[in-house]
């Protein structure tokens, strides 16, 4: 499990403003996202999850990433417009981040120390990898990209975290 309180790691919102994760009320589902990926339609289920659990304190947090075959090439304005117009996204997005390698954002450097259900930690495999973080900043679970946001194991983990 993570040794650092994820909520204390500085991150910026897509518009460049400071995004203090400590201001988010409950658990978070942090997802590296991309606009031009075969998994991009997961935005629909992420938004449904965000809306369904918002009043109970869950925040879905999207982290745009261009490290996987250049599938998030847009500017912040282009990303925001795409997410809003195409998928009706209302949940917060971070600035574009690297999730792997020497330039990985500290948030993902910490998140990736958490193993998935098979016990594998390390690099993010692809766009739409998901990390469930408790309201206390502990990484509770990691779900690989193929696990859709409304999969029973994610819903069960979210329910348990609330």
C-alpha cells in the first residue's frame, strides 16, 4: 500500500489552477484518460459513476495523459471541450500528466506502487487505468484499463470506500 497520503501531492487542474486533493470530500477514483483511445468511451461510464456517487462523496478525477501512442494530443482547452461536448464530463480533470517513466508525475509515481488484484504493481499499462483512493489518501485498489468503470468489482470497492 502507498506510504504517502495521496491527497497531499500537489497537482494542477486542466486549466492550470491549483487542485488541492485535500478539498475533495471523500474517496477518489483517479483515472488516466485520453481522447483518442479505443477505451475513450469509458468516459460515459466514468461520468455515470461520478454522478451516481457524487452526493455520497466520491470524486472521479481524470488525468489526461499523452504517453500511450499520442492518444491525448490536445491542448487543455481542446481536452476540456472534447470531454464536455462528447461525453458530458462534469468531474474534474488534472493538467496533462506523465504516468510512467522518469518524468512521471509524483501522483502516479506513488499510485503505481500499489498492486492490482493479481499482485502486480509498476507502470500504468495503458489509458484508463483506475486507482481508488480513500478519503484518508490511502490507495485501496487498482484496476487495469480493460476493467470498465461500472464493473462489479469497481462498484463494490467504491461502495466499501464510502
